[in-house]
C-alpha cells in the first residue's frame, strides 16, 4: 500500500476491515447490521443461495482455473486450510464486474476473502475481506478485454468441510453518466473538492497533506501544506477565500484554515476534527466534526453560530457528505447507508440504501447526485429523494467519496460533475486523480454552493 493510501486509511477513521470495498483497511468503525429501511431504496444484489455450477477440483492455481461466464453462481467449499478456489472469466473492456460471496449470511462458518486478478494471473486488481459481514463483495471496472481470474479462500487460509459458499458473477450496467474521463491526475489521495469562481478546482490531498489548485487547463499547483494535519474538506466562501478543514494526526483537534491569495490564517480552531464543509445561502460556513459528533456553524468571519448534534447517528467518518438543496434544506450523509435532513436542528432520516453513501451534490433543480466510494458509482435522486438512476455512473473508477460541479470561466455553474478518486479499491493507473462523468447526460447545471463572490466592508 502506498504512503498516500496508508495515510488515507488512517485518516478515514471508522472503517471496518474492508468497508470501502476492494482493498483491506484498518478496522475502527464496527460493522453493523442494516436497520429497517424505508421504501425508497436501491437494491444490493446478493448471490443466490443455490449455485448454477459446481466448483471442480483441482483449482488452486490460475493454470487450473475453472472457466465460468457472467450470470452464473458457482458453489464450492474451502474444504481444508490453505484451499484456494480459482475461476476464470472472459470480460470486455469497459464492463464492470460484480462479484459476491454468500457464506456467513446463510450459516456457513467460512470467512471468505475475494481476489480479482488481471489477465496475467498475477496482478491484483481488487481484493475484499468483509463487506457488510464476513462475506466479501467486489465491483471493478475492466480496463481491457481479456481473461480475468477470481479466487476465493478463507481468511488466514482457514477452511473446513463445512465451509461452503456461493459466488455470483454479475455485471453492473452502464449508467447515463458513463463513460468516465480523467479530468486530472497526480493528486496523491484527493479528498475534498471545491469549484473556484473562474473554472478552477481546489482539492485537499489528504495523502500529500496539501491543498492544490487545478487550473481549467489542467495545470496543478500547490497552494499550501499541512505538517502534522490531514486536510479533508474544502469550500470557497462568499469572499472568494478558500477554506480547508483539517484534523491533526492524533484526531484530537481540528481547525479551518483560510487561504486568501498568498496569505494563510486560521478561520477557526473550535473543532475536535474537521471534515466535509459547505457554505449556506447566507454565507455561513458549516463543517462536520466526526470526532465531536457534531455539525458546526460559523459566520463568514469564523465566529461560532451554533451546533447541531449528530449523536443520534450510528456511523461517523471523514467521508460524510454535506450539502444545501436549492430549497435551502441541509442534508448530511453518514458515510454509510443513510442521508439525513436537518429539520429544526435535528437530523431526520431522509433516504436509506445499501452502503456506502458519501459525497452529495445538488443540481439547480434539486436533483441529488450521491457518491458511493466503495462500489465506484454515483446514484441520482429526484427532489423527493426517489431513485432516478442507480447507477447513474457505474464505471467512474472506484474510490470516489466527494463530488463537485465546476463553474465556467465567467463564474456561472456548469453541468460538469467531478468526483475525486482517493484510491480505495482502484487500479493503480486510476488512483490519484479527479474524474468527470459524461457531461452530456448531466441533467442540469450544478446548484451553486454559498453566495456569489461579493467583498463587503466587514471582510476580515
């Protein structure tokens, strides 16, 4: 694991062994069973309990792989410690495969791990140990046509004659936002993003512990570094200043840093931790404080204006989403399976689906785009939070946790929707960049965050 990805794994706190999907991450947030869900949901497809093909031994090695096709479910047993079951499948470039192991959910003692290998039979494209249970799940974009290999084994190699499983080989259909294009690379581990007033983009590189500016031409420049801190959230305020939220390496204190031209100052240090930020229509700055389990509000000058307790939320992470709708309603995602609306200072469940729900971005008509970092997709909800497209974009590279609409050179909002690619489960060539979904299929311009740039006599 690279330094950038290791730092990101540390900084994202509360993630079960592989909560983000295709690679293992340090445990902190306990995995919990999904709560009862309201009607408006999307559906995670699970492997059928009854296999359509049976594994054929010997199949420990890639050279012994059993050939299967999309749509089948393979039934097998990790019969002894050290047993590995290997399958081969022919896939087309641009497709996205969905692999799901059903074992512990139907009473098997198997704690499976799941590995997707490239056509060379050696390169690991994706790995998962524990998704929402000890069972494993992978969704991975296929870069080139060829024969790929899938391996199932027990965690730490453990197996027994009772360790049965069913492995489904499915595909994720294209969405309107496909195919993706690379907007820019070379960004370490991009986390928070904010559109600037002249078409530029500001990005918090949590791995490099720095703030970078991406010019409309794609040129990347470093604006500042954060020794001993992780920069997480980014927003451009009503004065045109760039604000960056941080948490220190001990996760014991956070702050918001203001960048104005070449001057750097502290906007506020009244945080236990700093994460996703937004600016309200009145210019107030809002930031999620995951360690403090709170949503904190500051006036445009950094003075505290109030706190919304998030203690009723079950899950907390640094990849939570935060956004105002065009109707002035504030929404928070918990980084897991729920989006809340803040009503009278209290979070109320507004939408639930299968994990993981991360960054939020509204268009000007109130339609909501939601990033799923673990499963490498975006879903689209209407203003009533009914599912319009799931996935809206399914192949935009795994690991994206935040979304941002770009402005044009004239400052007007555009329908260009970007997602970060922090490298959670992505292939090496896809890590460290910002990708753009198909702009021809984005239904409207993005909803403007905050207020237009308007210097005032009270500007600090």
